[in-house]
């Protein structure tokens, strides 16, 4: 048992040597942003697809319009305890390619200076595991790297989530690469094998939402004690979907994560302010899915359903009004899987100048 634990550690730290291609939805997969406005703007990128046999596809689709010149940004989970998977197991190589890569890796390790004792024994047992059928409970061995079954399945291996800040968590998928027949599910003992809910979490992690710039009246410059109306038209935002998929011969799964705006939170940027409503949370209007109410002539003496009243001048500077939208998020995936995910938030700041009302003495 001590030898086997050492071997797993050695092979786990050798992930870079094995040159595992990542299924991960990288930032580059979302680099292209919808331009202009219109329904159905989307981007699609392909990853992998080389001789490793790993294919990854990601698509961001805005089902509503994105204002021309408007930006986007990643959603933030409202649940501080939620996090995407730090690593997972995914299809790596077919038998012949795996034999080529793994045997080369083992040979280099065995010939490395000082590779003896427990470490050398671990590498030797790994070689026997893939070449001579040496196995143990839950990990059957293979003859000649299972080459006789090439084309009928793939070896799966650990993949790190490069955005996971904890190195120990990121490198915790240390099981030896294992064989999965085409059409079969990964063995249940490999709990971190990629599955639809993991794809949903990765799509959530990289979901991009439109900027939250509220319309104000008065716009940018307001007066002390003058109610400032704030609103968001339905056309400014709509539900957002992100789809992540893993497609390899004999194994195809996907998940679509959907975010729907439900409320707007206003933070005036100073304690010397009153928000409407008092909580600063402006709910979405069920009738037209807008938030707040546009200012119109004749409403100067009314209390805005969504807005701010500043109690002190901003002097020579400005207040940083932060507007944050809360999004309800759920997902659906292969095989009818799905469920709720933690609410997400995304917002930004805009400068507001607050001036004293000048009085004239006669």
C-alpha cells in the first residue's frame, strides 16, 4: 500500500509531462463578444481536437440584445461557499497514443538520476500495471496498454482547472489514467469524472453578463435632496445562456446554464444618501420585465419606485454609484439532468455628481 500511494503521487505530479490537453472552457473561448444589438448573438469556439482525441466546445449565447458598445463581465456567485470543480477526469488518449506517451514517460522516469527505492518501485509497478496486467482492487491491470481494444474506448486522465487558486485542490485528481469503453459511463469510484453538472459549473464560472448601467434622471448631475430616478429597460438585458459540451467518440454530454435577471441593487457610494426602496433592492416588473420606472415630466414631486436621494454634495468629485443585477441561474443537461444553481451577480460603477441647490437672495 505505501508503494501504491507513492506511485499515485508521482504520476499525479507528472501531469504536465503527460501533456494532458484540457477540456476546460478557457478565457479564449469567450474572447469574442457580440457586437451591436440583435437577437441570438453568439460565439462558438472549438478546443482540443488534435491527436489527443479531446474535444471541447463552448458557446455563449445572448438571447436578448446587447447595447451597442456595451461590455460584459463574468458572473459572481452569491454563495461564497460555491465553487466550480478544481479538477476532473476526462477522455485523454486512445490506446496506441496512450502507450506511446505513457511508455515514453515511464522510461524517462526510470532513467532519471536518483530514481530508486520507493519512487523507483512505484514507477516500476505503474509499468507493470499497463504492460503486464498488474492490478489491485478497483484498478484492473492492462495488457500492452490495452492496444487490442484501440478504437473501442479511451484512457481518461486528470485535468486541472487553471482558474482554481488552491494548488492542492487543483492537483487533487491523481488517480492513474483508466480505460473507459465507448458508450460506457466512467467507473463510479472515479467521482470526479466529467459529468453534465460539472460542465454546467464551468459554464457558470465563465458566463458573461451584460454591463449594468442604469438610466438616471437627472442624468449624471443631480442636486442635494432631489430624488434621482433609476431604471433599466427590458431591452438593456435579457436572459443569458451558456452551453458547454464534451464530444468524443462514444461519449457525448452537454449542459446549458441559463441566467435570468430578477432584481437591481443600488449602492449610492456614500452613507449620506437614501435609497428607494430603503433596501436599495429594486425588483423586476412582472409586466414587461423592466426594473424601475422612467422619469417623466410631472413626476418631480413623486417618490421614485427605484432611485436615490443624495443628502450631501459630492464637492469637487463624484460619488461612485454601483448598480448590481442579481440573476437567477439554473441548468439543464444530457439525460434530463438539471437543477438550480446559486444566484449570480454582476454590476459596475458610474460617476454621479451631486451639487448644492443654489439660492438667490434679493
